[in-house]
C-alpha cells in the first residue's frame, strides 16, 4: 500500500493527518467504489498510529459518506460520485470533502478564524434579524491536493448553537467537514434543507492573500443557506473559488414531459 505521511511533529491532530493520508492513498491506488480498504490493525501498523486514531479517521470518513462499513466484512469505498452539490432548494446538503472526492481530488481545510461577529448584511436576501442576533463567524481556506482553491466565510447564529458556539474552534474543525461538526455532539443540529446560488465576482484583497490570485481576478461566488426543519436559518456561507481550479457539477435526471 502506497502511504502518505503522518507526522507526530506536526501540530495537526493525528486523526486529521491520517484521514487526509487515507484519501490521498485511495486516489494514488486508483480505488473505485466498492473496493475494500485494509483492516484497522493493518492501517494502524502501516502508519504507526493507535487503533483509536484509526477509528477516529475512519469514522469521520464514514460520517461524510466517503467510506461505508459492512459488519463482518470490512470498510469499503463508497460511491461519492452519486452525491454532488445541487444548485436549487431541492438539492442535498453535501460536504466540501465529498464534492472534491467526486472530482478525483484530495480535499483539506484550514480554519483561520473562529469568533463571534454580527450577522452578515451585504449581498444577501434575508434581513439581519433572520439570524437572530450575533453569529459565530468562520474563515476557512479550502484546498484540493494541497493547493488553495477557495475561501469560505460562514455565519452561524449563536442562538441556533444554544450558546455552545465556542466548540467550533480550529481543532474541532480540523477534520474539514463543518456539517459533520454541526451534526455531532454537543450541537446535534438537524440540518434539513438548503439553497445555494452561484455567480461570478471579482477577487478582493482577502482572496489575493489566501488563494493565490490577483485583486480583480474573476472568481466563482457561491452563497448558501442551510435551514433547520422549522425554517430557521442555521448557516449562511459565502464561498469564493479560483475559476481555474474549481467547477460546479450538476447532475440532472430524466426530462419530465410538459403538461398542457
């Protein structure tokens, strides 16, 4: 098995490193949906990490839908290509990790900022009071195969997080999947639906600093709302991607006949 590195000298948690290493090795080996991964003891021996670290990494990938377990048989690569970002209110809420894997890339995320901030105002359709007051603000760099491709700014109402927003720190979000963190204990948010719109914008100084582009370069602009079952706003994210390193994919079903 070709292996990527896992280093105890790094400040990044071992299970996060292992998760990224497993994704890289899946790509390097050309594994396809349904292919079996080595057993947890084999993975632990290969990377020289504990069984607990292996379980953390595998469980995160199972939660994100990248892997699936079959009792008594092992852990297998799931068909990540069946779920991709949808650009309508009927689409499924999917993680950045699953989207990048479906395109054959190894995803990773760096959380740069996590603190409280007033709700966003400019460029969105909902009034500030839709957020119920102060929000937890996140600034994260999105990477594919180690290269920065985009940045994501996220506002999550503190009221929705029931005051426990301080759990969304850089260590908790090191695994990459924000939705995994929101659905897990202690937050346990029941994300129900979402709307995402895509357009074109110009890179600002923040983009130039974080995703290696020039000010005023064209960037893809994605704006996403996620809602709880009672239609409360649970998240608003603004993503800006380098147009030469990222693309949106939409899968369309059978064309329905017109009535009348």
